[in-house]
C-alpha cells in the first residue's frame, strides 16, 4: 500500500525517538530526529562562542545561519541516520546536558525554525517517513496521516534521561536532569513560534507505565488502522 507520514510529537525524554526508530525500521521508512537538528544548531552556537552562561547572541547566530550545514547520513551498523554539522559527525556531542540546557532558547528563534522546517519538509516530501519532535504534526506535516502525541510524568522522563546520561559516562545529578526536563517543557510549550501543543487530530499515548514492547505494538496497531 501507499507510504504515509508519521508524526510523533511530545515532551522531552518521552522516548519518542526509540519508538520512532523501531517503527521506521519495521516499516522500511526513513526515521528523522528533528530534535537532533535543533541540537546541532545549538552545538554550532556553543562552539562559536555565541552562548555564554545564560547569555545567547541570537542576532549573531541568525547572521551566520547560511553557513550552518546540517544533514543526516545513514549508519548501517547503528541502523539509523546520524546528524552532521558542516561534515562533522556530532551525534554524540549533541547529547550532553549542556546542549540540552540551551537548545530550547535556540529553538525559539524563528529564523532557526524556518531553516530547519524547510529541510524536514524536503526529507519527508515523498512520505515513508517517521519524524519525531515538537511541531511535526502541527507545523512541519500538518497533513500527516498518523499523528502521535507522547506523554509521561516529568519524574518518569527525568529518570530515563538520567539513566541514559549515566550509562554513557556523563557526570550528572538527577535533580539537574529533572530541572532541565521541566525547563525545556516550559520553554517549548510557551514560545511564540510553533509551541509544543498536541495537534487536534493527534492520538495521545501516556507511556509512564508502558514497556517498549507495549508502546511499539500500540503504535503499530495505529499504523495498520491508518494504512
Ligand atoms: O527531541 P529533543 O529532546 O532532542 O529536542 C531538543 C529540543 O529541540 C527540544 O527541547 C525543543 O526545544 C527543540 N525542538 C523543537 N522542535 C522540534 C524538535 C525539537 O523545537 N521539532
């Protein structure tokens, strides 16, 4: 049957990407982590000294946006595409708490969103794509055939993210991770341009008490009802 577009939006650390990757693999679709693109621009701003403490020089970033090249390259060993900034693989560098703590400020800049949304729409123009983020069902692909909105309690999400960071060897404390998750949710939901909001036609899944297998089956069931 014909390929569809699957949009998965939701709060930080709801496990959107894990499920999106599994579903894409199962269907033979392309998986796109739109958050990685906002993280890549944030990483760029950090390395260029445009972010100091809580100070962020948005004007300078906007001025340089034309020379910020972001793309994905499929890694067959990992089974998904990794994000590149100006030809450098930054997949690992963008997953730090430092990037997480600035990304929502960078993502609130309209010029940044405009640039990244155009790339996302280009990647998804032939359908057969699973994209996760905050505004995929509302702004990037408002006509997506299947829209999912993932939620879970802030504590559940912080616990998951904390475990992930510790496992990769980062020196973090749980309270900072929880604070970051809550701050990002607040900034993402209250920004003027493309705030995080459930699309009217999105199906909400609260996965606080669902295993990965249960979430996978639930989404797959929704897919088969859509196709
Ligand atoms: O998905 P992830 O947590 O990696 O996204 C990082 C940040 O990027 C989010 O907190 C949000 O500020 C921003 N983002 C966005 N729109 C998207 C995806 C991510 O604003 N579609």
